[in-house]
C-alpha cells in the first residue's frame, strides 16, 4: 500500500510539471511582451501637418494681405513643400522676438520668413541659403538724407531682434558701430507697420530693414520714400529648424532641391518679383 501511495504521489507531481511547462509555452511572459511594446512606442508617427512660424508683417516673405489672408513668397514655398509631401500647412504668425520659444516648445516646426543665417549658424538646423539679402536704410524722399553719413543726429528705427539690429550692434563690425553711435537714437519697434507709421508722421527719420521689405514697402507707398544706395550689411536667408531636428530639415531641403530642378522654385520667386534675389534655382 505504501508503494502504491508513493507511485500516485509521483504521478501527480509529474502531471503538475507537465501543466506548468505547457503554460510556459503558450502564454507570453512580461519579458517577451516588453520589447514589442517598446518598439511600437518608439516608432515615429507619420507626419501629417507642417507648422511654419512667421512674422505676419514682413512682406513680401510673409504678411497679412487686405483680405486678412496670410500670404508671401516664403509661405508659397512652404505650401509647395507640403503639397509634395502630403502635409497640411499650418501658417502660424508669431512675435518675432519670441520665435526661439515657439520653436523650442514645439508650437512650430520651423522659422520660415526671411530668416537670416549669418550670425546664427550654430543656433539652428539650417537649409541651404535660398535668398541673398541686404540690410538697408529707408528715409522719406524729401528728408534730404542721401547717404549713411546723413543719418548723423537722426532718429533711426529697427525691428526688435532683427538682422538690421544685429548688424548695427555687432561688436565685430566697427563701421556699423560707429554709424549707430552717430544716430541721435536707435529705437526698437515690434513691426514694420509701426516703423513706417512713425516715419510718415515725422516721429522718426529712418528705418533699418531688409532690402526685400524695403522694396515692397516703397512700391506700395508711392514716391514718398527712398532707399539709400549703400547697404549696412549683406546676408542670406534660410529655413531654421530646432537644433537636432536634422530629419525634418533634410526632408524639406530634399523637396526644395526637387522644386529647383523642375523649375517650380524660380516660378514662385518670379511671382513675388524676387527672382533677382534668390541664390538657387536660376
């Protein structure tokens, strides 16, 4: 009887082991599930929208037209890039002096609006330069000011955090530092609409700004203003992305290259009368 009981116990123990082995073979463990879950979580979601940050008062690159629509050369380029990639374009106007915060927070994917590369080379992921630009001075046609020397003792306006401001305050540019020192004042304003209103009212004598904006504003306002012949600096525009975001930068650059190759880039530039300013696609 004792031997029979021993055999029964052994048989029961063997059955339990078989059950345990069978369970291990059919049910995934937590360890086996973890890699799959991790892989799914790390897989990048396919991009569906592309959000461009721009200054809505920076014609002809990006601005608000008479119908309240956001238009401009850079926005047309961005729209074509999005169309070719199957993305929805989101045009997001921003305060220019808050552009870095917008980019760092992820509110925008890039800064695309007459954005100067020079002096900012290491702060963003840049596309190749696509526009050659200059910083110039605009004055009233009847001001009597004909050259940079004539700005001595005058009140000059500049947009906050702009390339013109950087040019006039660059510690390595002794010529521009001396020029700015000759002014009665160098005042920052939030946008060029404010600047031209001040110039028109006589509250200011001159505006330092990008040549493309200067040409546009002069054309829109008739013969009331002139641009001084000598620029205060020469620079180039690019599209700026957050540092480290090389993948998106590369995709946009690839699309721009395709637009250059098939002629679409220069076609858009001609629409905005910027074909002489662009440095690619000619």
